[in-house]
C-alpha cells in the first residue's frame, strides 16, 4: 500500500482549504484488512500490508522518480502479490509493475488526467475502482454539456451570459505527458463531434511537476484571454486566481473536485460553471451531499467506526472509502477466480460485472474490456445563492 506520512504538513503549508487529510492512513487500512482477515482473509490466507511511504514534495515535483523507488520496494526489496493505490499513476510505475506481473488496484475516482482505454489495454493488470475510463467520460460529459446549453455566448469581463452573436471559443488545459495527450485529443474529438472546434493554439499542455504546472497555468491565463477564449476546461486554483487578478472570467467546466475549487477561489469566477462527476463525497459539501451511493458505503463506515477510524471531514472519509474499495474489490476478485496469481486476479476482476458495489460511486461494472468501474455521471452546477456546487438532480447518465 502507498502512504504519504508528510502529506498533512505539506498540504497545510499550501494553505488550500478542503484538502487536508487527517487521521492515520495505516490504521485506516488496517481496519479494513482486519475485517477481511476475520472473515477468512483471501482464500484462507491473511493479508499482510507492506507500506511504502511517498515523499509528497517529490511525488508532486518528480512523480517518475518517486514511483520508481516505490516499485523497487514492492517488487525487489519487499515483494508483494499486488499493489493498492499510488499518489500518481503514470507510465514509470505501470511499466515497472508490468515487468514483474504485479497487479495495481487503484481507487478513488480523482485521477487526473483520466486514464484512457489505450492505457488499460497496454497495462492489463491495472484496475481502477470508482474511476471512469476517459473515453467514456468525455463522451457522456460533453454530450451532457451540450444538452445543458453550456456552450453558449459568454461575457468574460463580467462573468455572465454574453451577446447572442458573440462567438464561443473553447480552451483546453492538460498535461504534456502520454495520458495528458490522450485526454486532450479525446476532448477535442468529442467537442468537434458536436460542432465545437478547438484551435490548436488554445490547447495548453503543462508539465506534470507542480512547479511547472503553476507557471504554465499562470501564463495560460494571458494566452487564453488574449485569444478571446470564452469557455475553459482543466483549470485549477492557480489558473482561476490569476484569471481573477487579470479581470478574466471565462465559463468553466470541472471534471473533478469542484467542492475544493469552490472553497479556494472567488465566487465571481465560478458563475455559470458546470461539472459532470461521480464521487459525491468530493464533488459537493456535506450540506449538498445526496446520500451514500451504495450499501457498500454504509458497510465501510461501519467497519471503520468499529475500529475507531471513521472520519468526520469529507477528504479523510474519501481516503477511507478508497481503502475499502481497493481491498474489498481485491477480495471479491480473488474469490471470483479462486486464486492469488496475477493472471487469476485479472480473471477475477473481469468476472465481477455489477455484483460488487463501490463505496464511492453509484454505478459499477468490470469486465474483460472494462478495467475501470464507474459507469454513471450526474450533472453539477455552481449555485450563486449558496456559493458552492450542487447536483442539479438525482438523474444518472450513462453512455
């Protein structure tokens, strides 16, 4: 399992609201492991956790080096039969684990950029619970934005609906690595299918390292505002804060964590913003929470509470639900295939279909061509009356 013991202090130093992580991750993991071991373990064998602690600063600034060290730990120093979670999943980690046929079970639904079908085909032992494959996400989300009239004229000075004859111009922000390229290409393709063409100059590719991302998003504000871009996706807190200082208020689309965005930027920047998402604990504030997505959520909370680990704040509860999904889905996959080898774990995950529920999201399916489990999205919008995001209805949308 991956841990980041210094994450609390690091995040606190950044001064961001809504992303602090409290509690003891090792104790949270252990609570779930103890529950599984009490109920027979994995085919009668007890789970033993092998923790690798990631340095947060290194993970954010040089994820490849951080992942190489973790993989060496898990495959050479302390060999494991599967890995649960990683702060950042990118090609270095996936390539390294693939060399030893070590499955990676990720959960949480907040990977950014999303991983696409190309990545899961290349790394067939990579499974992602409560995450949606990027190809499906872009298809559903952009179709929903069109249906919701997101792509209408926008006044970027006042942050309000614009003149009906004004052109709509889209800007895309992403990363300059393999997954980032897949995401930007997919978004541009889906937008084009709805008659929205993105100018190549308005597709901004930023380094994944946090220092490079910050400077890139700062300069992107001037670039997109100068190009009269009216609608933006992929913007983070840095972009939005700089946009406000430059009197630029485009209309934003957020693919993940709109709750955290709303807690950290001026409300005037978010007027008209929309989202499409599937992780309610991170999408909205507790006052707008639509209720636990499945009975698996309640079971996870029960196990954690019994162990004295149930968190009160949303971000820590999210990490606890992530632990449940990773471990209980691994148990279900092992039981479905009857074995612990990597090939059997793969077979087991691909047999689960809809019968194992996620604690994090509403709809789940795993199969031979579906190594990500989330299947449903809900519409989100920024509400100016409460200055936060909320679901516009309880309707689920699928491909």
